């Protein structure tokens, strides 16, 4: 068991790097956005471009790994992560920044697909849920490490104590530090075995047996070997399942379930929260430094509730966790929408004088004006100061002007994060690794991964535009309404998959026409 846990942890370090990259960009754009004078769509693309590339990596990674093996592809993934970190840190233009991040997108797209596949192949039915969930644990540990790193760099920069950090280069350090875990991942991947079920499919039975014995001991390995052998014998007499046949009624149900889960995981707004966490917390008026600190609290909440999921997923099952989590997500997001809807905004002459802005007189005409929504307030600020100057000083301006129950919104966001962390986050990848025929698991998960990536990219790309054109309250209301609908859809279609071998699941879930 210990060796299985170690191997699962190493393989899912790709998830750690995904989480680290996603968490880092939240703080990076607070500095890089104003430096390159980016508009809403450019900010969206700088943040979302890795997810755009990940969509295509998800399509090909599964099928490619069916031919050359999961391990070999994951080694390439580690190299791409390292390359992306270096190029991002040295980006001299907006174009170079997003191209470097797109390279990283290829890496995490492949990693998010292949790590659960590989871990499912080395697991037993009893511990598969826990081991596959290590992928999600590593993702959230990556988020935590990134927000902690951002908080450190921002504090060192804003305090003036650092001799080498300033507003122009602090974001480069934030990005460059990702090189350290990327190199560690690359080295450790050479110490994990090839997937035993993949080895069987390639006819390398003796090598597969050695891997299983090394992972589980001889007694348990014999059970797994027997299950794989009998299943493979049954498959020899069956015609191959093509993609066209995969869409027939016999398999259509699990295709629909997978697509529903894959889409819901993203359109409820998880990556809008993670990728724009610093900006979102700024909207509550708590200030830039407190926004970075709140990001650490957000990521710590994710870690704690992901650990909860790992302990519960093989005890109470996948379906209960998903339904409880979806209900909590809907309530939390609607709470955020309510909190933002109650906000008012007003700048006084005393507050305007304290701003570190070259021409503060432009704001005097707006002194004492009360706004009942963030859209009108921010538009007037941008008209008076210019978009770039406002972006650089947004945290301070909102901190001075905003009157709202910031604690209510913080509770809503942390509630959303907690519920996601024990449901849609880890459970989706566990269920996808269990639902599909073994031979075509890579292809099936690749297709769903592409749809999942498309939804993720879309949410990240349009979220800055949403905040600027729909406002904070409406943006969160949309996510909450989607989550509420998603709860009732899952209540109707979601099956339970815990405690069964991959081969038994294929027999039980897939019915004949």
C-alpha cells in the first residue's frame, strides 16, 4: 500500500504544478496586467490560454498514451512545465507571456487526463478512490503553495524591505519559482513503474505481473492478475468498440453522465474563483495585501476539504459526496451574489488625498457621490483616471470606497471552495476513471476532458468581461443558478461506482441494447 501511495503521489505531481500555475496567475495579473496595459479580453487570454491548449492535449493524451504508455508522456509533461516556467518568467511582452503559458497548458492538459488513468490502473478496487483523489490533493496543495508564494512575494515587495523586488519584476519571480517543483517532478517520474493494465494490453504479461507484485504483494497481485486475465480473455471474443459504437444506446448513458459531470465542474465557476481570486477579494474592499492573504485562506480550505474527500470517498460513496457538494456550491454562490448586491461605493475628499496617484484632482468631481452598484463606480473611476492607472490602484480605491459585508462574501467563497473540494473536484476524476471500457478509457476520458477544458477556458476568458459588464453580483448569481440546476440533473442521472473492480464496473454500468 505504501508503494502505491508513493507512486500515486509522484504521478499526480503534474496536478500540483497545475494548481501552482493556476494559483500563481491570480497574483501575477495584479502586476503584469497594468504593466502591459491589458484590457479585459487580453487579461482573460493571458489567464485562460493554458486551458485553451489543455483542451487539445486532453484529446490526444489519452489515445497517445494507449500506444506509448502513460509514463513516457508524463515525463514529457514534466519537461514542458519546466520550460513554461522559465519562458514565462522572462516574458518581455504580452505575446511572449501567453505563448509561454500555452506551453504549460499542453503539460497540465495531458497530466490531468493521464494521472487518474495511471493511478486507477495500479490501484485495487478498495483503495482506488483514495489513490485517484491524491491527484486532486496535489492540485489543491499546488494552489496553497502558489497563494503562499504570492503572499510572500507581494508582502516583500509592498513592505519595501526587499532590495531586488519591485512592481516591475515581482510577478516574474512569482512565475519563475514554478521551475523548482517541475524539475523535481521530472526526476521522480523515472522512478515509477509502467502501468500494469497497459502492459497487459501490450502483451507484456510477465512485466505487468512484476509491477503488481511490487505494488501490492504476491497475494493481492494474484487477485488483480486473475481479474485482468479473465477480463482480457472475454474481450478477445468481442469485436472492437469504435468511437461510433461508443455513441450507441448501450454506452450512451455513461457518455452523458461523463459529459454532465465534466461540464458542471467548470461552469459553476471554480476556475474563475481560483484564477482571479486576488481580483475577486479586491472587489470586497479589503485591500490588495488582505486579498493576497485571503488567497492563502482559500487554498488552505481547499486542502483541508480535499483530505476530507479522500477519507470519505470509499466509505460513503461517490454519489452522496457529489450531491451534497453540489447543493452546498449552489447555496454558497448565491450567498456571494447577495453580498455583492448589497454593496455601495463612495469616495470622500479625505480618502482621495491619501491615494498615491499622480493626478488625484481628477477624482475630486466624484467626491461624495454614492453608487449602488460596482459597474457605475468602476466606469467613472476608469473615465477619470484611465484604465491603466485605475488597474494599478484598484485595491486601494475599492478599499476606501466600498461599504459591504465582506465577511458574508468571504464565507460564501470559502463555502463554495469547501463543497467543491469534497465533491466535483476529486470525485469527477475518480468516476471518469471508473465508468468507461478499459480498452477505450483513454479515448473516452480524452473527449470529456476536451469538453471540460473548453468550459474551463470559456469561464476564465469571459470572467474579466463579466465583472466589467455584468457586475460582481450578477456574475456570481449566474454561477449559482447553474449549480442549482446541476444538482437536480445529477440527482436524476448519477450512478454509484464505489467498491467494484474496473472490470466489474464495465459489466454492471454498460448494458446491452
